[in-house]
């Protein structure tokens, strides 16, 4: 069978499978560009099953692009709390303000225009364009790269730009003019439930008879991918400074976790004395350290291995970028998951002061 006819045959078979086996999620079905855009940004680097509840809560809080654009960034970050990769939330807010303020609330209607929005790369632009506007473009993410590599027996490293271009061309041939959004979602579902990394479940695959990888006898060897370097391990000392039933939080201005509130921390030093220099830099007279907890949090390129300490202070001076937070503020302010152990320790300390009724 010639390649164009084979691609068309594969598309028809997979859409039949998708019509019967499609996963059900809150964000599937509506073609509203705002909702599609929101879900696709959330789905970047986050498990599909995780996104559903966040999507529904976020949509209830910000039902349209104008509501999102008008909200203070701190509220947006709080609604995003727990999803991670907070640059997505910053870009989401920037894009909403652009669409609401410069485009009258109307999203760009094709992939090229969508690429002009902050935080929208080629994958998200293709997914939004195909689902919301019916543009026949493949949304080439890791799932699609794996499925297409196995289906057509691509032996080149998928991390190379020329290989990605070849995969895109193959994916383009699979896009039907009438249902490109469904085809992208069908490929995503196949990759997420059947054509799995390492050990594909070929017995359940509707395309195994057409799959070059399956015919080779070793589909798990594809795609070819250069191993990623291991994340860098970083020792981090976190200090919970407390005073009169409050704990000190700092609004982060570094790129990692920018705009979120964290307890004062020292990257590269997790010793009990890590808080001494922190106290000095913050203008605090703090007591001796007491160990609270250990925690570990993995980011994309680094891992924080944290030791959390408490230091009591006699006074709570104003700290630039800081806030002395009681329990209600600890709950209301946006803190990253990396601070969960420190947050639990801080709340326990505040309970001991008798300022919180439990």
C-alpha cells in the first residue's frame, strides 16, 4: 500500500477506535478556544488525570479570558498552586491580558497566530488550532513522537531537529481535513493507554498490523532518544522564622518559582547554620536552630534536598518582599509544593503558640 493510502487507512482505523475508546475528561468536548487553550497549557508536563480537577476549579474561578486577564497575578498563581511549572501560569496570565486587551477577547484562529501568544509553543498551538478551529496540523508531543516513530519505524534520534521535522511530516499525512482535533486526541490516547513507553501493549493496539515497530518484533526499542542528563542534586536549607504566632514568607523573584511565596532558603547549604546568614541578610535577631523536617522536590533540571529548621525571633521587622503570615495567610498565599513540608512544620509551630484553634 502506498504511503498516502496507508496514512489514510491508519487514520480511519484509529478514529474508529477513538470513537469507541476515547477517554472522558472535563476539558474534552467544548471547542471554545479559551477552554481549549487553558486545558492545553495545563496539560503541558502534567498528567492528564491530574489536570481535570484543576481545570474545573480554575474555570469556575476564571470563566472567560476577561476574568482571567482582570485577576491579580497572585490569585492566578494561587489557583495554579500544586500544578507546578509556574512559568505556565505567568505566561497564561500574560496571554490572557494580550487577548483581552489587544484582541477584544478573540483568540488567534490558526496555528501561526497562536504561536504569538506567551507560553504557546508549536505543540500547544497545533493542539489548540486543530481542536478549536479544525486546522489539520499534528500536535507533536512525546506521545505522538513515540506513536509515529513506532508506526513508521523511524530509527533516527527523535531529539534531532531533522528527525522532528520528519515526524511532523508523517503526522501531517495522518491529519484528516474534517476531524484533525479528534485525530490528535486519538493519537494522544493511543500513546497514553496502549503505545506506552518501554512496554507497549501491542495486543490491544488497533494499528498493530500496520505498525513497522510491531512487525520488527521490538517496538519498545523505539523511539530512539539520547538519554537526558540526570537532574542536578542541590542541598537546600529552609528556615521557618517565627514571631508571635506568625512565620516569615518571602516572595520569590528568581526565575524558578518566581512570584510564589517561600520560606527563606539557602541553596547549597542544608546545615543547621544555613539560617544564620539568612537572618543577618533579613535583619533578624534569631535564636538557635531546631530541626523540623526533611523533604525532597524534583524540578526539571534540579532536585532540592531540603532540611527544614525553625528559628524564633523576638521582633518581626519589615522585610522587603516579605510578609509575616499567620495560618490564614499561609493558606491564602500561593506557595509551591516544594514548601509543603516547611508549611506543615510552620502550622504546627503556630498551633503550639495557641494562636490557632483546632
